[in-house]
C-alpha cells in the first residue's frame, strides 16, 4: 500500500513540476483541481486499509459495525453513536438522542463490562477512557427511563490527531528556500508509532498548489521538532507562498479508523521589495545545462525579458510581475550571463553564472626535492567556467598529520601548473594526501598515498668541481641542497671527451644533510679534455634531477705510451742518413710533445741528437754507410717515451719488378703475399715519382699479419705518378719487397706527342714522334691515335677531324714502344693533314697536327705532257702529208678557177661545191647575185687588233663615217677573215676548213673556258668582226654586248659575217684600207664571190640603229627573192 | 593586493604614454606654487583633456565588450541608467552657458573627483567579474590616472584663478558594497560612459577658459 502511495506522490510531483514549467498559473490551478479528487479517494481508501488486518477482515468488521448499529437502533431509539480519539487514550463519543427524548435528559451511560462503568452526565457526548479491544455494550439511560444500548468496539473509533501546529516558517530569499519547523507532540502518543505528514505549498494570490509532499516520521514518546526545506523554482521574491501541514497517525495496536488531521492554518512568506533589486535570483551560480526561472518584480508593464541576446517568452505571474524560464543554460562567460527585463522606462537585470562543479583533480602527484617540503601538482581537469570568487578553491590535507594547506591562486596560473607546497614534518615518511576542490556548484577530491622516500626528485646539483688525482683519475664534488640523511643517493656522472663519445657512470652515495658529495672518476686518458656533469636520484628511483652545469677539465700529462713512427732514407750522395718520424697521436702522446731525441748507434760508436723541438720531425746525421740502429724518443713534460728503433741499412733484394696500380678516389689499394720471414711489420712508403731522391712523402706501417692495405692521403692528386715501395721488416732490418708506380686517378695527357715527318715520298710519309714526359702524361700511356686526311692548311674542312668522316684515316697505335709510322698509298703532290694524339685511361690528350705535301710524281707529269704533244705532232705531220699529196684535189675542190661572175652557170657550180663542206654552208646565205659590185677600195686583211681599236668608237661617230661615205664611194668586198689568214699564213692554208677547228681547240686549251673576265676584256668587235658559227653559243656574252650596241642585230642562229659598223668605220679612216684595194682584186674564192655584194653605205641622216636594221632588212629582202 | 597590482599596471602604463601624461609629474609643484598666470595650467589641462577625449570611447567599448550581451551588443546604450553618486554630465546649453568659470570648474572638479573614486570601484568590480582580462583592468586604471591628472590640473587652475579648492570627499559612501553583479556591470557602464561625457564637457569648459586666458 505504502508503495502505491509513494508512486502516487511521485507522479504528482512530477506532474506538478511539469505544469509549472509549461503553463501559466491559472492552468496550474486546473491541474490542481484535477488532482484533488483522486487524492482524497486515495486517502479514504487508505484510511480503511491502514490496519494490519487483512482487507477481508476489515470488510467483515464494517459489516459488523453496521449490524451493531442496526441492532442498537432496534433496541433503543438513540442513533449514531460515534466515537473518535485524538490520542487513542480517550474516546470522545457522541450520539443523537432518540426522537422524543431531549438531549438534556440523559441520566447515565453505563458500560456493562466495566466496574463503576456508569458515568452520570446530562449531554449526548461522553469522553471515556479507551476500551479494550472487543465489543462492549454501552447503555444510555435517560431520565425518563428510556435506555439505548450500543455495542462499542475499538474498530468503530476514528483516530483523528490534533491539527499540527507549525512553529515557524521562514524563507531564504537568496536561495528561494522555505524552511518549515513544527513539533510532532509525540509525547502525547503511545510509541513507537508512525506519523505521516503532508505539507502543501500554495502560491499566492491564486492559491495555486505548487508543492505537496508527504513523508513519514516515527513518534518516539517525546516532542520532536521537525524541519522541512523546500527550494522553489520560482524565486520567492516574485510571489507570496503559503504553507500548510496535516498528518495522521498509524498505530498498529489501534484497530479503529485512522483519519487525516485538519490542515494547519496557512503560514505565508512574502518578500518586502526594496527599491534596488527587481530581478531574481541575483548572482546565482548554477550548473550548466540545468533549467532556471528568473522573475521580475515590476510596478509597470514589462516589455521583454532576455538572457544574453536571446529574448524569452514572458510568463505572467500576478500584477506586472513576470518570469522567464531558461532550459539547458549554457556555460557563462567570465562576467556571467546577463538576464535583462525591460520596462517602458527602465531596465532591470541580474547575472547568472552557469558552470560546472570542479572536476576530479587529475594526475595528482606529490614529490619532494629536498625532504623539506612536498610539492603536489595536479591538473584541474575540465574547466568549471567560473572565475573570480566563484573559482575552484583547492585544499590539500594530509590525514596522518591532520594538516591542510589551502591553494593560493595566482593570476598567471595556467591549467597545467597547479602546484602546492606542503611542509614536511620531521620523521613522517608515509603521507596520505587528499586534494579537495570546491566551488559553489560542488566539490571533488582525489587522494594519493605515498612514502615520500620513494618520491624524491632532487634539485639540480650545484658547485660541480673537478680535482686531479693522477693523469687518469679525478674526483668530482658537487653540492646537493636537501636533507638526504636517511637515504642513499644514486648519481650519474657523464664523461664527455671533446667532440666524441659520451660515457655515463653510476655512483651510489650515502645521503647527508645539506652536504657536498664526492666521487672518484678513474680510467681517464691523460692530457685529455673532458666535460663532466652530474645528476642525482635516489636508490629507490623516482626521477632524475636536471643535469648540473658542465665542467670542463684537462687531465694531467703522462709519458708518451710509445715512440714515434720512424723511417730513414739515405741522402742521394749516400753520406747522410735522414731520419723521419711522425708526431704521436694525441692519445699516445699523453701530453704536449716538447722534443725528440734521436741517436744512432753501431758497434763502434753512438751519435745522438737531442732536444729536437716538436714541430720538427726530421733529422739528418752524417754517417758511414754501414749498419746503425737508430732510435727516436719523444718527450713531454711527464717524461720520455720508449725508444722506437730502425736499422739504417736495407736488406738487398734483386728480385724487384716495377708494377702498376691505379687507385680510386683518394686512395689506392695494395695487396701482397704473406711472407713468413717478415716478423715485425710492413712499411709502405710513397713519393711523387717526379721528385728527386731521396724521395719520401709519407709512409705507413702495417702489422705483419696483414696482406693488404689501403693507402689514403690528402696529398694524393689525380694525374700525378707516385712510387710506392713495400718493405718487409725482419729482425735484420727492412727489405724492399715490391715497387709499384701508380696513379690515384689517371687523367688524359695534357700535351700532344711531339712528332716530325722524317721522310716524304710521292706516295708515303714517315712520321716519328717522341715520348711525352711523365708529368704531362698524367696516366699510364695506353697508345696513340694517328689521323690523316687530304687537306691543306687553313681549309676549314681539315681544321678538325670529324669523326666518322669518310676521308679520315685513323690508325690506333697500341704498341707504346712504337715511335715511327709510315703512311703509304698516298697521292703525289698532295697536301695531307696529319694528327697525332696520345691517350691514357683518363682520356685522349690534345692533338698535334701537321700539313705535309707529298712529292710530285715527275714521270707521270712528263708522260702527261709528252703524249699529247706527240699526238699533235703526228696528226700535224700526217695531215700535212695528206694535204700535200692531195693538193691538186684540194685545189680543185677548194680553189677552183674562178669563173666569170657574169656567167650564171658558175652559180650552179659553186652551189654543188658549197654543199660538199658543211663548214662553208654559211656561204649559201649569200648566194651569188647578179649585182655588180664596183670595188673602189678593198680591204684585204683586217687584223684583229686593229678591229679592236676601231670598233669601240663605232657608236660615237656614226655621223662622221656617214658623211665620208658618199664622197669616197668605198666598195667593201666581203670576205671571211679565215681566208685572210690563209693568205697571211700560207703554210696553214693547206688545212683549209679544219684549220679553224684546231685553232679554237688550242686557244681553249690555253685559255680556260671559264674566264669570262678575260673574254670580256677582249674587244667584242674582234669577235663580232668574225665569228665562226661553231662558237656562237660560247660567245653569247659577246653577242649580248653586241646586242646592247645594236638592238636590231639579234639574230643568234645566224649572223651575217659582216658588221656594217665595222665596215663603215674601217673603210674611210684606215690608211691600210687603200692598200688592200689591190689585194681584193687579187684573191677571191667562190665563197667570197658568193658573198660579195655592193654595200651601199646607209644614208647619213639615218640613225645607226635604223641604219643597221635597214641594212639587215634590205639584205634579207635582197637575198630572199634570189633564193 | 588588487591595489598593488593596479599600481603596477599604472606604472607600466605610465611609461609609454606620450607628452600629455608626462605633464602629470610636473603637477605637484604647479599646484603648490603661488598664483601664477592661469594660462599655463589651463593649457596643460586642456591638452590632457583632449588626450583623454581620444581614449574615452575605447574605454567604453572595451568595458562593454567584457560584460557580455546585451552590454556587448553593437550599439548598446542605456541612457536611462544613472548613478545617484555620480553627477550626470548632461546639462542644457543654457544652464551651462549661464555658469561662471568658477561654477564650471567646481562642477567639473567634483565630477572628476567622483569619477576617480568610481573608476577605482569599477576596477575592483571587474577584477571579480573579469579577473583574466588585464586589458580591461589596464584601461580602467589608465582612465582613473588621467582623471586624477585632470583633477590636479584643475586644482592648479583654481589656485591660479584664486578660487577655493573644494575638499575631497567620499562620494561613494557605503552604497556600492554588496551590489549585485548586474548592478556592478551597470555601474561600470555608467561610470565609463559618464567619464567620456565629462571629458567632453571638460574639453568644452577648458576651451572656453583657454580663450579667456590666452597664453
């Protein structure tokens, strides 16, 4: 049952809250009304059921009561005997007097089963002591003798406690909390018994029920004051709240009805407004994400309500008071979230701080640096969103000592560095720390349980000092602040050799209070710069301290651990022994080497050189070339090294061949076969091969069990030849085992081989060259490349040899001992370009080139000249003979008797003759005409040169010549010049027509055809005067020239053999022309006859051009009809 | 502790402040010395007031920015908010014009005296509400320092003009303690706003004086 009741209230509570949230007051009222009825139903039902009797029993009891009443009604007329009790000790019974009986006539009431059970009275109610359980017969006697009888049972009695009296109702307006106090008056009741209380809160003025709560208490026989607190959602300032209380008592020995008491009188809580503040709650700190209601008390109409920037719907309370409800409020900024109500003439507001309760402090860690105080640090976790006075306060408390320390906040504090110092108590090692963080929204704590001796992180060691004990041992001392008396410290010493490895050594030291600590560090190297630093922890390791500052220290010197590396060379004259030694490396010198002592001892004598100061690593001693033992000692401030000894003489070895080697990079690799005789070590020395003896650049010693080594030196340069000598060491001394020449890297030669031509013939050249010096060879010579090619100096083609050029011939001479080369199968009198290059594995050297002309092949030349001459002579002789033999025939053929020109028959004869020779076909163009030519002056021979002189001014003097013509009446006989020559040279006359061909050939032989300038130099008139038709195409240039002078004369295929101009000029001026008059008569040929014509000079008035054209046309017209 | 910090802030602020604030260090001898020509302190006060005028809106905007909405909303203004302990700067032109120099100086002096005290209060308020905002603290501190400087200059002027210097009094009394956060925010707003208004009015007052007492 009680469960069901709680459920009912739970529902109510929820429902009420929901209503308040969502609805305005009048709506809440409705909800209250709705709720009221079922509540009462519940109560009445519960009242009946409260006794421990089963429900069925109660029902039976009810029936019985009814039966009794029915019975009493039957037996008496008194009605409705009702008994109630306030405290279960006194029953207050009333009844109604029967009809007709006055209530004042009651005489006595008797309870039958009691002694002295009759009570005299005069009213219809009676207080009687509680009766024992069970039925009791009650008789009421009236004065008139009327008697009413009732059966009275405890079950019929109702227990109605007195109305509770609330002692005090107060309100905390800042928290909107109501405090109710009341007295349960438990002393008046049997105990223990349960009391159930119900408290209601009404919101004025509408008397809306805003809270109804019930709860149980136990009455213990004493008066107890009870408290009830309730926090209102709506700030109390904004509405008057009234509180009422009632109760009922549940006593299991009482079987009657249990009934609620009446509600106590309502007590009110109201707020007296002051002028300043009108909005509530003020400055409240709430959990982010929760809901909150703000209200505003105003006399004037509130226009709006907002939180931050967000305007909220107004919930009207009473009057002008309004509220806004905020759900799921977000975290405020530092200065809080503003809530502002605006009225027509003013602004009211409040600030709410929404944030979070402190997070559980995280990573709480407590440790000590010095056993004086314990430093606890932690991370606050999630930010609370609250600052200033609302920020989280932390307190560190230690439960064993009971001490606690508050955390002081500093402005610069960041979230990561929350630290708090707790002063250690002497003797306490175990600590149980609890760190509590509080803010207005709650608190959180975290705890740590530690043994402080296991949580030691010492301070950084200071005042680190180093003190020498020996050259290999120092002591380090440092100060460590703090009281470590009860524990052992574990410290680390870091030893750092300059620039190289670091070594860390651990040391466990007994702790002390505020003490310095001392540690010896051994196994150091003498005369070495060390850097020391120290850090400490405890044996129960927790954390290292920071490293101390570094301390640099140079250990003291010790004697050099061995003698220097020694070598010796005899000077070139063999009189002096030069002793070389190497400076000791720093780890063997054990100090600064000040000087060296050198001594040479033989059986007879000992020479020594002492105090050779350090930078000098060489000494020269004049010795007989015999066996000495040389010893070298290095000295530093601590003393002398053991001597290093070497024999002055080498063990001869004849079986030495020189080998070659090439290195890689700056190193060269040498290997050799193991030699069991070599007991001490091997020495490889090397020097630049171009240096003079004694040559020693450097040497290295290799242990006797090695068979190979890599020699590396910064002095090595590519392209330089070095000599390497491998010596083996025996007890008697060193013996040369191998001699090697080598290059670190081969380069191409920097010079070309110097070569000369030893011999030249018409078809071969013998070339000889010289060796390239070693310095310029820069590698092992691998061969020569020889190119040759036809070509002359300065001809671009032969400047460089293009690879792959077909003309180039290449010879690769790989036999480097070869120094000559004969090149055969060359052409005579030809220039050749020769090139010689040397090459190594490093590449080809530069080229040296030379031009050589082979000698002339004289026999061939002679033959080449003689044969054509002989042929020409033979042809000439044969031709002459033939001509001579056939001279009659020739005469008949070429020089027949000239017929009378007046006889036309001669024309036919001539025609047939002319057809016989094609060379004379030109004559056809001038068929014999029956013209009569009167020759006044004749020109038999016109020498070429004269023609040249005369022809050039032709164009300039046309007038002159034309004037002269009519006067002189010169008749020019036309005749080919070849005939003139025949006349001039009768010897050649025999050749006749062919002589023209020969002449031209000879001429062309001596005058190459492609000589246009020369030909142009010849006066065109010469050629124009006579042109064999065969040569016409060749002389086209001349023709052009002629054409420029005389445009009309454009006939290329055939040209009249006469030049009119020539004629014009020649005839009057030339004195020789008169001479030739007679000659014209004396000779003649059929051809000349054919061509003979009367040349009438053109008219003076005509221009030379028209003159020429006129002639030409006339000539044609004259000739054609005759054809 | 807050006071010390505020002092520190002032000192740190003091260094970079250019010419007008440097005059402050010269003030004590000026105010103590016998009557001299009023033009020099007037000129100094005028320069300082002009300099202050440049920063008043920055102070107000900075202040509002830290108070959250609606204070930090653009264009926020609540002219209806007033503080009884702080005389409003707003005055009708007629009334202002009718005042004589002594009255103007007296009122301005009273106002800046109240402002210095209120700015101290606002600084304390903000160290609670915005403890992590040194910029705001610095600006409030600087404003207070300048107001004090102007007070000193005005005292020098009054001395030079032979006017009585009103005694310093506590304008705040007990009222402000226990104010709610909202009241403190509003109070700060009114103070920073009135600081600007009074500075404007002081510039006007001093300009008038400057015209009257040319150098």
